[in-house]
């Protein structure tokens, strides 16, 4: 008897051991990456061109260590000076490594481009999985109002991250022009935005290239990043004039508070610098996991190693800065150059040396934005593949020639371009972009980690597992992320006026409002159709059909099917479909 026509179905949840691979461990099915992806419910669409080292390179280049430190130095110097740079970074880095460990464990268990929202749906209880897969972390007494999007939160964080990185690149390029003109050139916001648009368009072109080209570029990105860090660590102490050299007592214990917060809270606010700098390294590898070889091992390795290497190298760079920046923090913040890091380098290396170093900083920042857009576009592709955003059919299209989601790349770039308009609000707008990227990211990171422990689902770890340490690591990681979101909402100084207010929460709230509007839109809203990830492997190919599902699992209906394939053979069947 022929199998009955398949109904709409959703990605099989391998963690509950149901669906077309019921009873089959992921380890048994993972004959290779394609079969492992098929077990998660998706066929292979991309070319797997990323080696483990190149996945690390992607994560490390998204972090873009020295340009990122340069971009957020404004959040460290006023809130403690040397103490903030050295000990604020060290304190925050410890907790950031815990976040990396928690996310790496999830990435090893289910390496898919959807990552965060797929994990949330997989681990949340059947009753709440659709709500939590659409959530961003807003609390209401009426639980029906909790239907915000995790995936929108992650997409917002990623794309806002692209906008903030490329805006930082434009600002740094303008700082170089200012230095070259003896500080006679003062760029306008419109000029900076024009450079921002040009940088973003270049990144969209790079992100549309074939997978193997993007993968090979990561080796170059890694080399340039590391060489720049080493150059700063060596050159700055060697060239800094005596008047700007600080004794170790000041570098490790000098505390400068410029904005009036109590010293203890000012030190806490200095965490903003490492929180933003390293955030991109957490999930960048996850979103290209469908383009990675040996993804279940390579992706978690890339997450952890990139965060650890960046934390250590960043700490060393901050120590060097503390030893070589002089004692006048206010002069650094108010220098006409307009960029604290450029000012420090200028004081140490002079105009020509600064221009040489700063040109490399701009290049590395450019490379950083390129990798960030790649990750953001893969996230947008994954959500479009599950029919959860407007124009999903077009955005989820994979270019036949490059085997990359070209439309998703340009759609992500367009959204980043719109977000960049916030820059016309001046420093307030730039601060909002920075804060928005972090709030969205850490909201999205925390939800699947909580669901992994609180959802009541069966946990099937991948090759990388924390074992019993997973629970305490997860608890501390989630608590730290919630803490991070809260401190990002504070203004730079107490008692702010309209110009000094932190508008991150306003922008974040506007995005949440858009998500809610889209979810509850009559007829077309997600409340009427969003039921979690959708499999791209046809059920009739595995001799199963699916009943429709609301809050319950997708359950195979075998009443009219042919004889069920053996468990041993189903992985091979999945692999066959993955290439169909």
C-alpha cells in the first residue's frame, strides 16, 4: 500500500527520540555531517567548505579583538581607568568563558544554522516550545503575551552587531583622516554614514561569495588579527615617551571615575567593553555549522578557543594600554581626534606611526564586519527556511552557483543599513546601536540554555559535553547574561537629561513591538502558523507521514505506510535525502 500524502511537518526532535529516526542515537546516525543534519530534520543545501581552523577564524575575526577594544574603550576608561581595563576585563572574561562552554555543549548536540531557536524548540516542554521559540525575554503576568521572538532577538543582535561594527569601521576610518589632516578635518554624521554604507555594500559582496572562498579568507583574517595584536603589545611599550609611561602601581590599581557613578557601580559598567567585544564569538560558528566539516566537534571547539584566546590576548593588550596611556583620562576622552584608542596610539607613536597602525586597525575592523554579516545572513536564512519571516521563500533561496544564501546576505545588509540611521542621533544613537546588539544577543543566548535544563526534555549530548558540570556552568552563565542586559540599559552618568539618556531600551522596545505586531497580525501573524522548525526532508521518502501539530510533537503516522525501514538503515536514508 502506498504511503498517504504527507501533511505539513516540522523538524524531528532528535532529543525526544521521535520522528523518522525514532530510537536512533545521533552518534549512530552521524555517518557524516550530512546525515547528522538530516537527523535534525534538514537536508544539506550548502557546501561544507569550512575546516575546524577556519571555523575558529570566523569566530575570532567576528570578535576582531583590537578593533573591538578600540571601539569600546569609551566604556572602560571613564568607569575605572586602569583598574577597569585590567581587572574589569579579567573578571568579565571568566564569566564569558562559562557562557562559551554552555553554548558549545548545545552546538555539539545539534549543529544547525538555526542554532539558538532550534535548541529552544528542541528542549522546551511541548506546552511552551512555540512560545519560547518566539520569545525574547519579556515578562508579563498573562503568559499569552510572552510570544516574542527568540529568533528575532538573535537576528536583531546579529544584524545590529553588523551595523555597530561597520559604523565603528567608518568612525575609525574618519579618525585616520582626521589624524592625517592634523585634526583640521572633522567628519559630519552624514559623511560617516556614507562611509558606513560603502563598507556595508562591500561586505554584502564578500558574503555572497562561494563557501570555500569565504572559508579560505578566514585564515587571512586570523593572521592579520593576531599580527595586529602582537604589534600593539610589542610596539606600544617600546615607543611610548616617558611622560606617558605609567608605573605598575597605577596600571594595576589606579582608579579613575569620570561620570559620577559610585566607584563600585562604575567598575561594573566597565564590563560593557568585554561584554560587547567577545559577544560575537559565541554563536558565529553555530550559524555556519551547516558549512563546516565535522561540525559537532569543530563548532564547539571554535566557540571555546576563540573566546579563551580573545580573553587572554585582550587582557594582555589592556595591561599594555594601562602602562602606556598616561594618567590624564579626561584628555584621552576629549581629544579632537575623537577616538580614545587612536589618541593613545598617537601619543606613543606620533602621527606617521599612528596612521600606519590605524590603517591596519581599519582593515581588521572591515574584515570583522565581513565575517559578522556572513553569520547574520546564515541566521536569517535558517529562520526563512522555517517560514518565519516575510518573503521567506525568496530569502531562503540558495544560489545554485555559489551554494550560499545570497538573498539573505543582502536582506541582512539592508536591515543593518536601516539600523545605521540611528547614528544620526549622534553619540546617543551610536550607544543605542552598541547596546541593542548586546541586549539582543544575550537574550537569545540565555533562553536555550535555560530550556536545556528546565524544559524536561531528554538530553543527548554531542561529542563535547560538560557532564555534571553542565548544570552549575549553565546557571552561572544565564545569571551573568541577565546581569549584562540590565547594566547595558543604564545611562553613562546618573541623573541624565534627554541628551545623556541611554536609549538602548527604547530601541530594543521598538524592535519588540515590531515582533509583537508581526506575531499578532490578523490572518498573517505568526500566532496562526508558527509551530517551530520545519523539516526539509520529505516524510514520504522515509515511509512516514505526519499528523499536524500545534503544541504537541510531530508524531509519525505509520498506519498507511509501507513497512518501516530498519533503524540501522534510516541514517543512510536520511543521508540520501540530504543530497536530494
